[in-house]
C-alpha cells in the first residue's frame, strides 16, 4: 500500500472536478464517495441531485468561517492511497475504513474530539482512493500536520498486515523520486518504455561511473545526447545542473529539464563532487589507464581488474567501518552501470536491470566517505574506457568472472543493509543479485562448457592426478565436488594452473580459506573462477593448446620459476555459484 501526500492546493473545486471527472486519459470509472467527515455528505458520483459545488462548499465552510487573514494560503490537503497490482481488490467498506484511519493518522481528523477537519475520500478505480481535506478544523484551529507523511506510511504498514496485502519495506527518505502519473501517461503516449525521468536518471548515473571531473562528466552527458543547463553563481562558480531529453517537451514545445537532485539525491552536483574528491592524483590506477585503453584486449583486462577490485571490496563491506562500506557500496553501483553499458547484448538487459535495482541500495543515511573506494571507481573507469566487450572469447569469459565476483559483492551489500535495518536497500540489493545470477548464467555457459569439454578429454592418468590433488587439498569438499558436473571444468583448471607453474593444491586451499562454500549449489563452478583469477589464467580456455606430455601429465611452461607458495597470491572468489 502506497500513500502519497500531494502538493497542497488553493482550489477545492478544481481537485473535485478532477477526482469526479473522467481523468486525463479516461481512466476514472464510477467516481463515488467511500467515506467522509459526515456520513450525510453529498456524493455527486452516485446521487443525481448532488453537485460538486455543494460538496466543495461544505468542505470549505470551516475555512470561510475564520478571518481571511488567518486562512492558510494553501488550504487543500490531498492524499492518494494505492494498492499494488498483486493485491486483491478491496471493497468500498474496506477503502472507507482505510480513509478514516489515514486521516486520523495524519492529524486531519480526530474522531475522539469531533474537532477535526472536513474531508472526503473518492474512489474512481479498483486499486486506489483519493482523500481531499480542507486545513481548518471545526473549532477554527489549524491541524498539526508535522510528520504527516511518516505517520500515514506507518499506518499503511499496519493496514497491510491486517488486510493481508503485499507488505512494503519501510523507507528512509533516501529513495529517488518516483515518476508522477502524468509522467507515466506521457511516456505511454509517446511509446516510451520508461519515463523521461527514469531515462535521464540512468544516463546521468552512467555518466558519473568512473568520471573524475566536471568537464568529463558534462562531456559524457553531451555525448549521450542530453540537453544541459548549468547554474552558476555570480562569481562564475558552478552550483548545479539540469538535463533534458531533446524530444521530451511541454505544451509550449520547450524541453522539460530535471535538476540532478530531482533525479536522485546522490546525483546533485555537490554529491557527485564528493566522489571525485577521493580520486587522488597519485592513485596508481591512474597510471594503468592508458594500458587499459590501448591494450590488445582492453575489455577483458578491464573485467579482470573489476573482479580483483570487487574481491577486495567484499572484505571492506564485511569488515570495514560504516563510512567506508557505504562508499564501496555506492562505487559498486558505478561498476554495475559501467558493466551494463559495455557488455555484450545477451547479458546487457539483465545487467542493466541489476544496475537499476541496485541504484536504491547505493544510498542510505550512512554517509559515504570516499577515498578508499578508488579501486572500484577506477575499475568502473577501466570498463568505460575499455570499450564494448564481445560476448565470446576472453571478453565473454572475463565478463562471467567479473559478474561472479560482483554477485558476491552485491550479496555482501544486501547483508550489510539488512544488519543496519535498511529494509528497502537490502531488498534492492537482493533483487540486483537475482539479475546478476541470470546474467552470469548467460555469460558463463560457453566458457564453462569449453572447460568442461577440456576436462572430459584429459587422459585418465592426468584426471586421476587432479582427483588426488583435490582430495589432498580439500578433504572435506572433495567428494561433493567430484559428484558435480562442474568437476571436469575444475579438473581442467587445475591442470592449467599446474602447467602455468603453480602449486594447484595450494591454490585450492587458498581458494576456500577465507570464504565458506556450504551454500554453493556448484562448488566446482565457484572454484573454477577463483583459481583462474588467482593463478592469472585465461578466463577463456577454448583456444588454449593441448598439453605437451610425456607421461600423460602437463608440462609446466616455467617449472623452474614455480613459486614456493603461489596459493598465497590473494585473489578473488566466485560468488554467483554460492546460491546458484
């Protein structure tokens, strides 16, 4: 149940004409009263002798009874209460009771004293009602409406339980503003999938991802085709900005501009600048950027760096202080936006949906302190400058690796929010994780399939050797892994690691040392990505040459340089497999 207090107005009759009229798009059906301050109040919807003017005069009577100088400048209070699409259709009697409890909770009416304001609740659709009230009480005093929005929200949560409706999570005032009904209808008329507000919010978020300066930020907005207006102080200092879609125009054929803060609280220029403040000039990541831009496989390189940054960020979210954790969670949103923008078509939709869902989880009342989140922000920048990734080869496989690591980071963010009591943010992070799970399955199907075939074609002595290694390194998990279809992909990965000069037993031990695997549906899938990342093996093994063998065992490429404890190279872990 969503109660929404609208802007206060000056004209009671104008609002009544709208509530009892056909609606802007003929969406109002059978408008009628379901409750009011007086059960004898006229109902112009179902009483042919009643008029809107009669109802308006009765509602406004307490206002007219006091001195004009004491009247509120805007005396019309308007609340809409809407149920979700999944909720049952309520009766008029139920909506009437909801209306009475809402006005009591808001402070509009007080049934105990009989000195409340006059109000009426109109139903013109199955799923919602509108309550109109005039803000002078019967005794001439004005109602106390401090925190009326919070009080009606609390009443909605109680009614959801009592009426068996879908229960919404309590908000904390950090959510982005929802599109208005007028914006939604306008988008429908124009054939848009989303409202202009939603399109602008996503475009601005993507422009922020990894950006380091106002110049770069505004260049990205212009490059995305947005119209931009900047607001400057008399000194010339930039104070803010507005953006508009070129084809989103008002009745005067002028572009409809939205300030950044109206798109989302963290998209105001001052809040964006806070992210840039953490990008120190001596950041080592800055010196690596040119390599990402010009490397032979820039998208894959960027994704491997993203996987590394995500792994380190998990530890901060789980064990760091709140300000650092909040900064890393916000930066994770930049990663998702950048990944969605640059990934192949078959994963792009799910990644975009993950980024959109996680946007709500990227903000809370815990204020982020930026600086230690540089690695994540640099990873987002690498993704943007690395360019569009292909859906195959090393690009596709490293995308699966990055998504796998990000799944665990987003899951850690969900747990962090849940511990803080941030119900909406925790739910949003869990929803983002579900989209990441779907994107992972699309991205990982081919590279894991190639590794599976590679493992199936290992000769028997080599496969037996990997089985021995597994049982020695992970005695508690070995039998479970050997029973999984993914074991062959892991066996191929163990062979690849040994051929590259690593101690596979040490790698496997290190892969499970700091992260539990009890909840993993496919432990072998998880370990494939952990080991390949820690050993710096190609994510895509389909083009790797066959092993040179003399006794059925792989010949390491650099056996003399084998490190004494390669497994201590801290890398990352796969996470999407934890609940797959």
